[in-house]
C-alpha cells in the first residue's frame, strides 16, 4: 500500500506532526516496480548452518536473533495485508499481538505496542508495497535471523593468524608519514568526541527506574526503585547531568582544538515520538553545544534518532528533506560550512570541511547501512545513497592529491553486527583500504559502548588497513556510565598518538549527590600499545585470547566502568573478540564460523 503524504515545501517543528503518513491508497500494481528481496540480498536466503550451542550463544549475545520466527510471521502478515488490499486497522490488530510477543520476550509489558505499530506500521507497509518479501530472506537481511555461516576452510584460515600469540609482526606497514613515533608530542591537537547524548526532558527523579517498558524514569510509568537525581542505567539522561559533563570538559586544559559530535540527540521513547518532539530536541541539543562551546568548531554527523520515527531515513520523502534542511540550518552555526557543501547536506546530510591547513573532516550519513532503517530496503531506487559514496571517494582522492589528511566521522560503525547491512561494511572497508595513507582517524558512536573495529581488507589475512574507534555514549541507556573522549593528535602528521577516556560514575553521583567526572584510562597505557595504529590494535585483539586481565579491562571499559557486562563466558569472549576483528557482516561471519563452540 503506497502511503499518501502531505507534501509541503517547508515544515516548522510546530507543524511537523502534520507531515506523517495520512492513509493508504493503492496507486499502482506491484508489477514492474516490485523487486524480490532475494535478488537484493543474494545468498542470504540460504538456510543457516549454525550449531545449537552457537545459536544459543549468539541469541544471548544479540537478543535480536530471538525474534527470528516472529519476524517471519510479521512478513507473512504484511504480505496478506497487501494482497487483500485491506485497511490499516485490519493490519494493526494482529501486528500489535506480534509486537506484544516481542515485548514479552524482551521482558517488557505490551503497553508500548499500540504506539509502536501506529508509528512504524505505515512505513513498513509503504516499503513492503514496493517489494516482494520472502519471510526467511527478508528477516535474515534485516538481521532478525542468524545469517548463513562461512565455509570451514575460509574461517580456519582466518583463525590461524588469530591464535594465541604474545606479539606479532605484520607484513602490512603503514606509510612512513602515517606512523606515530610512539611518544606523545609536547604539544598536540586536542579533539573532543561526544556521542549519543539522548537527553530526556521528561526524566523525573524519584520515578520508577525499574519498569516494564523500554525506557524508565518517567512520571507516567509503573515500577519500582526510585530514580536517582543524576540518572539511572535503565533511562536516558536529564539535562542537568549533560551539563555536569560539559562543565567538566570546560575545566580540562588545554581546551579542545575542535569537537566531533557523532549524533543521536533525542531519547529512546520511540512509542511516544513525533516530528515536533524530534526536531525540537535536535535543535535544543545543537543550540546547547553551540552555546556551551562558544568559539570552538563542532563537526556533527547525523544519527539514527534524529528523525521520526527513530531509525528511519529516506531522502526522497518530504519529511526527511525537511530534516536535512533543519540540519543545514543548525550545523552551519557550529563551524565554517563551505558554500559548496550546503547542497550535500540538503540532499542527504553529508559534507566535508577543512579543519585547518592539511586536515579535513569527512562526515557521512550512515543511515543507508542500518538494518533498522526499513527504508534501506529501497536503496536500489534511491540515488542519494550512491551519490554519497561517490562523494566520499572523490573527497578522499582530492585530499590525497592535495596532501591533506582526513578524519572520517559517522554515527553507525560499519561492523556493528547485526545492525548493519553487509553492503555498507564492504564498501567502507574497501574505501578505507584504498585511502589508508590519507585517513588518520575514524570516529563513530551509536553502540553506546567503548569499542573498536579492525579494517581487514581480507578477513583471512593478517593485514590491517585501519581501525574504527567507537566512543561510549553520554546517555546511561542501557547500563553504562556517561562518558566522553579526548584524542591527542600529532600536530604535524595529524596521527592520533593517544586518547583519554572520561566518565561519570552515576551510582556514586546519586549516592553522594556530588557528581565527579574522572579519567577512566588512557589508551596506550591501559592496553599496552606501542601506538594507536591499526597494527597495534590488531595485535591487541590477538592478545585478548591469552591475556584475560587485558580482556577484562576491555569489558570494564566497554560500559565505562558500570560493570554491566561482567558476566562474559568463553563463548561471549570469543564473539566479542570477533567484533573487534570485523568491519562488515562478511568479516564477522568469517570469524564466528571458525569458532569451536
């Protein structure tokens, strides 16, 4: 059912609620304009060859895989709805029932399901009407089902180079100008990364922090355990705690030379969202950062929560065009935006800008590669996705010609399995490999956790061409302490020589009513690194296998010292190490397929 939209040339946040799907109208047949997802997804239709034990480990690690059969039932329901040309209300009732089953599996009540189906149902039907959906293929492509594993021969080759070794010498040296000298220069460039603020204007101290819905600490939820003043691990963060973190940043000397904001401003109350609320929060957060860091350039990127509904983005539709226009209006306050980049932001929220002579930012929109963005199934008919990829290639090629170095920033990291499409990871891996002598830093967020991903051009060969840094979130949702990160760059080569990770212990802050932001660790010292280059981090992943103390440090830091993931058995450890070695679904599968689990 194609959705009829109210199209306007300009949408104010006050009027944004009017620009949502308003009904269904069968405007064309499914004939030549339909596509079989099997053609889009390729081999994903093949049944997975996963052992029962590995299946259980993966379902424990990635709860999304628990919903495989429910996803398949949901696709069948969609197909029945489209074939029968029925009303939305006919679809809505059984869809709410399926949502309730998911909510029950996740340990939540079903009260949010009416809002979720009303919010996401129109988009799902809009997308489905333009595709021929096979339940197994579609659910595997959207990563609700475990994908097919890689052949034993290929995965065995991968694990031969990742066996227990204290140190390794790799035969893929970085170019001389890209290699850090190891010691931190006396004067470095200081780069602050803030990610995933997710501020909650409705956070209420004393409200239930243990509740039966997705997000707690609201006055209108039922539950137990009164929420502390500064935040809770089951909730998003109140404004005053965000302010505490910013105040602590302003006390650090020297101040940051520039700031990277890797996106996601609104909270996680996805069943209550509206365009008005999302756009207002987007505006409030950007204005807040601009005001508090007056005089310091801030380079942003678009998250998956900036839009309505959260996670969804499709540039051909008018509401997302308005989001792009709002982004342009807000972002140009943060840094000197080149005139020739305004069109790129208006079209799909990507841009490049010169930070200083010799150093460039490349910010790209990662929503095209996100499996929760159901519109991404229509990438085959959306020219802006490919236009952005061409832009990224041309920007890096021009930077190389001009002798510039580049910092790439995005929201969703390419290897965030099971939340990214393999096509995204493969494209990004190839791009970084081709321009590894140009790219000095790759900064992402989204997972809310402190992680890294290796760029391995061939996942069966010990040759690393880059490392993706994933900064932990400002929000506490779910299970982590609020955090931010400061990188130190060589002022000549712009290579990162170290980074410092800061955090706020939310439990202590609530108990003492005295929030104190502290340094959690410095990367080189914490992980015994020679430098922050890809070779050092590949070696770190290998050392995790035999050095349990080192691995436990990584687990502690992943949630900024909250202790949320202290229960990590052998299977969990093996999968976690595979995450560090993966920048695409293919590389993750190559690693996981060879595990003896």
